C-alpha cells in the first residue's frame, strides 16, 4: 500500500539519449547527439579564457538560433516520428511504445550544429584576417634572434652551457619555431571549415538514424541553422562597421571583464605570445648582463 504513494521519477532529457545497445553505429550516434552540450562547454571555456568579443558574439548568435528553433517548433507543431526502433531503421518495436516528448519540426540538434559550423566557416574564410605567413615567420625568426642565437664569444663548452642555461636558440630552433607559429593559410582554414560542416552533417544524420526526427525535419533544421548563421554574420558585420561593437567594448562592464577584439587579426595561440617573448627577452638580457659583470670581476 505504501508503494502507491511514491511519486514516479522523471528523467532530465538534456543528456538522455535512447540508442540501440546492440548497434555500434547507434552508440556513436548517441555521442554525436551530445555535441550541442559539448559546444556550450567549449563556448564557456573560450569566453572565460580569451575574453574575445567574437566568441561572445558567436555564442549570443547560437542562443538566438535556439530561440528561433523554440518559436518554430511551437508555430509548426509537427510531431516527431513514432519510435518504432532505437536504431531508427523503421522496423520492429522498442517494447515500450515510447514517443519522444516535444515537437520535431525543425530538428534543434541539426539547427544548432549547422549554425555553429556555418558561423565558424564564415569567420575563418571571410572575417578572419591573420598576418601573412611570411611576415609572421619573419617576425618570429627576428624575435628568436633577438633573444639570442649562440654568438662567437660564447663558443666552446662553457659558452654552450651558458647558452643552454640562458635559454638561447640555435638557428635551427629559431627556424622551427618560426614555422610552427605561422598563421593558417586560406587553404588550411578551408579544410577546418569543411571538417566543421562534416561534423554538423553527422550530427544531423544521427538524429534520423536514432529515430528522433524525419529526414524532412532534419533538413529544415539544417536550413534554419544556416540561415540564422548567415543573418547573424550580417548583424555582427553591421555592429563592427557602425562602431557599435567598439562602443560596447568601452563600456565599464566590458572593461571590467577585460573583453577584447583581437582574434579577427590574430591567431588564438599567438595572443599574448609577444608579451611573453618580450618578458623573456628582458629576463635573458638581464641574466646576460649579470654574466658579463661577473666575468669582468673575475678577470
């Protein structure tokens, strides 16, 4: 009798994905369905670590895209397909006759993933303007040389030990560093964009394979995501061209959070590297001066 008073438990559908445990492909699709949650973690991490305005704008557009999907689902009110099988093959039964809650048109997963992929592609191929590769290589090589290539006065075993202790570069190491920090070429950025679009396509396909959406619902989600990404890119372009973004970055709140707008013309891995190199150069010059003074005293 006491069992009748127990409240039935509900599941949090945020990460609750049904899949066929006997189908490895279905298992893979279940992980692909978790991409939106993973991307939210990536957005939050990049926002906290880089404080970049471009990342903030892209995340804001992603949330706006989700709001559009929420409105479209309640406007169209098209049901999801019956869950005949967990693999989405359309045959058999899952035994529980379960139907996924919520409307299915358009697919929110497909819309989310395609927005992200198209937004990243537009940024890499249109907005991002890194320094030319030759200029970047020359700058890094010059920085490495300034830090200290082994000079004629440091020849011999003692000179090599001092060079190693002071962290000086050989000419070979300087060339390697210059190559490793060269910005992506347009071809490399195109490859990364294609990979992002491929991942988004796999996420969209996984929703059909798992039986959560029809092909039409997924295609509608892809179209909505691409349209939202293009529209948001136009909005952010106007924000930049009209000076609204520059005005916003001068607000006390933006200054307090140290929001910046550097990634458009710099690589993320390069941001802050020049400051570190300058500090390192000053420290090495100071150490070199101490070594010189010590050598004069011993003479």
